[in-house]
């Protein structure tokens, strides 16, 4: 009994450690994580007629538009024997996962200030739940992609050169890395915007610019060939590597170099850790400044 | 002798806030703070904070919402925290519930803390009542297993069985609150922090809620920290109380003594009517002072009224012009929701009140056995003259606060939501 007397369960104090992740605590709140995921999934398309069909319609129409404009109008080549539609669908599915992870985590503090101001739970649960619920959306997009893939390969001659490579085994790693990078940058932005709102404006058009800089609608090789003096911008962008890798593993087009992959991996992990540090520093007092 | 079983210990807790807007000024301060930090110096802004008195204008942008708070709570205790608006109660609760962290000091606990700061946090309108119970329970710290084992009790307690599979956005506001309180009531943390949640729902549900609160604190032996302006509830539930004034604990101990000190402390808090700027009327005659005396002819403050006692008001008016005027004084009482409760004018009692140019006159109003029940009311005062009509009108700025804590002495009953207490007697 006396021994127990000085054993405090936890301490609330202003001191901040660099990384203060209490995994035991996060584990205890795992049910909350799944309930958040469930909430996000079931409430997105409530009270719509088409419901989850929107998960299909959105990528289809964007891909169609992209194909019309970038391939039919601007004549960007997608490689021999690869239908432009499939090429764009691959790039967009990948990009969509990364960008939704980033944009929705970057709002974490602002859009949850109501809850955060009233109850405590490990704040990191919220961005985690976003990343997981987006996974469902990404999964549906992958299914759509697979559907068209099968159609083009088996029912038309357009995709004569499309063949998955062994790199496909890296798909789970690729998804994890995209999630880490999106989460990391998103958490940094969300922490910085609690006090100074300027960054919020950057996210909106910044994401659009980044899409153009991430080889979504063109192959990296084509960019290098046309604008060699600027290609370093595209190459240093880890998202380019992810998208090229995804097309490489599924369609067999694009570049895949181990150096680029390791670089992107390093960037993702560094961004994620940095995001965690900044997020942890912010979560303790953000409610006073938001 | 038995050792005290301290479950929660606050050690020199302080919290500093910056007033005003966040803007370029704050980035300056941030840079300064950072510059001091890399040179290994102490945060320069921690020194300059002032104590947090809402009504006086200070010179510094930094205030201490809490200063040097020390207290201990034993296992099973129910501790009330009382104090005026802005005394730091909610800040303290926010720190306790880990919503924000203290600027200095630390709190150590031996149990999980769950807070009930506002019911319905995290409800999602598109989800059904049942889904929201799971979500809300998890947000408050319950595991799914705990919720599953209690869900029937929760639904039963909320009294929303019929609507439980309907989206919450179709609920009436009262039903939402019922459901939310029901979830919170079945939380089982070692320490429960509660902030004014009893003022919800209809009379039946309030009774149920207070009953449940009593069960939690008395029956189940849970440690509870309870913040309220409702002295009757504090008295009823708590075994000890803390009094917070301007961010400092000024009393820690017996509930009755604490409430007494709280009420008497407010006595010094004099309202200066002459400072009110927001007035209507021509302004040739002004109401410059209002004094209230109780039955012992002791001067009291506007928040020290007690149900059923006799009061005398002395309204001081000044004729700012040089003309002699004939004036009337009017008084009206509103509920805080804006409903007129009663009104009266001096013209029905005194045919003429003459006031010479530059003269100051005192008009007296007496109200025997104040018929208001516990709560806040708005007192409006007006002054009319024969020459100009409305001269002065103090509207919506005098808030009076009525307590009926000495209820047994004068047979004062208290029903929830009741506003008027008529003089009455039952017999057979």
C-alpha cells in the first residue's frame, strides 16, 4: 500500500519531450480510432441518391477529362501499348490518396477544435483515422482501376504492352509511404495553422501546383526529355517517385530506380517524424491559440 | 492512523493567457521568446503577467488565469469548485482534463480522469442515436466492450428508445442532451470532472440527472470534481469546496464556509452605475447611483439577493440641467430570457417628484419578501421628466443574482425552472 502511494499514473505538466507518443494510451483508444474511421466512411455520402457510387464517378470523370486534355489535346505520350485512360487512372488514384491524406490531416486542429476543446484523447488518433478511412476510398479506386485494367487487357488490343511487374509486391509499402508523407506534411501544416492561418491558403493552390509537379498526367521520362533543365524539381519530389512506381508496378511503364525509392522512403519517414514532433508540441496548448 | 489516499495532487499550477488578437504582435513575442530560449534564459513573458481581474483594465497583455494553485484530493471525495465568472474555474478543469496544459506546475494523478465539460461533444448529426452512443462513449474514453455492456442501460436512462435508430439530427435539442448525458453518466473513470451539466433537459430529466450524480459520488464512491454556480447543488453533492478568486485559491475546506466566503467576497464588488455608458434618453436627468439594503439595513451587492427577504433600493438621480423638472422613476424586472416579470413606476405612488436644476435627489423603492427564486434577473431603471419625456434608461445592464440557500428559514420551496415565489400558506 505504501509502495503504491508514490506511484502516479500520469502527470500533467507543461514540459514537452521531443516525441511523446504514449503507445499504451493510443492502444487503449483503438476503439475510438475505428469508430472515427467508421464515422468518416458512413457519413460521407449520407443522404445522397448515388451514395457510394460517387466513389466511382469522381475518378472516372477526372480521368476522362485528363485523357481528353492532356493526351488527346496536348498529345502527351503515355508509352506504347498503354491506353492513356489507364495511365491517367493509375496516376490519379495514387495522387488522390496522397492528396486527401494531406489535405484532411492539415485541417485536424481547426476542424476538430470543438471536440479538442472539450475532451482529451490522444490527438494523433484523428489524423490516423483520416489516413485509414481514406484507405477505403483508395481501395475502391484500386478496384475501379483493376476493372478497367482487366477490360483493356482482355477485351481490347489497346493495352498490349501493359503488364504488372514483380515490383507489385511493393504495393503495401508504397501505400504506407504515401500515408506517412501525407500524414507528416499534413500534421506539420495543421500545427502551424493553429496560430497563424496563412498556411491554409497555401494548401489549396499548393496541392494543385504539386499535382502538376508530381508526374501525374505525364511520364517522368517525357518531362526529362522536353524540359531537362527543370526536371530536378520533379525528380526531387518524392510523390513523383510514388506515382512512377505505381505505374511501373501495375502497367510496366515508367522509371523505377532504387536510389529514388530510398530517397522517397527517407523523405517520408523524416516528414512523418517531424510531423509527429510538431504535432505533439502543438496539441498541448493549441486550444489557447486556435 | 490511516494514511491519506491522495488520488490527485495539483502542484503550483499556473496558466498564462495572452489577451487581444493573434497577429503580428504575437509573432514578435514568439520570436523574442525563442531568442531568450536559445540563449538559455527564462521566458520573459512569464514575469509580466497580471492577476486576472476581468473588470479592471490592466497594463499588460498577459494575464494569469490561474496562479500557484495547490490542492490535493483524496480518493472518494467530491470536491466543489466555486467562484465568479472568469475566476479560473473552467481553466482549471481544462487543465485537469488535459485539454490544455499548464504554463508552469504539474498535476499528478493515480487514476484516469474523464471530463464532462459539455454534453454532446462529438455527436455526429448523420449518425443514429445508437452509433453516436458508441462514438461519444469512445471519445470520452470508454472501450467498445464497456459500451456494449452498458448500452441498454444508457438507452434506457436517456429515455430515447423510440428514436435510437434515427439520425441524431432529427432529435429535438432536449433529446440530444438527454442522450449525451446518459452516455456520460455511465462513464467509469476513477476521477470525474463535471462542469455545470445539470442545467439541461426538462424538470423530470434534471431530477434524474441530479439523482444519478448523487449515485456516482455517494453510492459508487467515485472521486468527483464539480464546478457550478448552483450553490444548492454544490451544497448537496460536495464534501469539500475550493473557492477561486482571480485565479487564486482563497478558500479550501468546508462547503458551507466556502459558500459563505464566496457570497461575502462578492460584497466588495460594488457596481458603479455612473460608469454605465450604454444609456438611452435625453440625458438632462441621470440615474447616478443605486444602493440596495437588506432587512438589517446593511448595504448589499446586486448578486446577493435572497428569495423571500425584504429589500430597499435607493436610486440617486442628478439633474444635470439648470431647469427644475418633475420626474418619475420606473423599474422593471426581466428574466434572462427576456421575459418581463414585473414593472412599476413612481408615478403610481408619488404624484410629483420635483428636482431643481443641479440637484441630486434620492428616491426610495421598497420590495418586501422578494418573490424571485434562485437565478439571474435583469433589472432595468428609467427616469422620465415632464419636459423631455425619457431622460435616462439603463437597459439590460444591471444583473441581479438571487440565491435561496437559506430555504428552511422561510419555507422557501424550489421547483426546477420556477421563477416566481408567491407568498403562500397551505392549511387543512
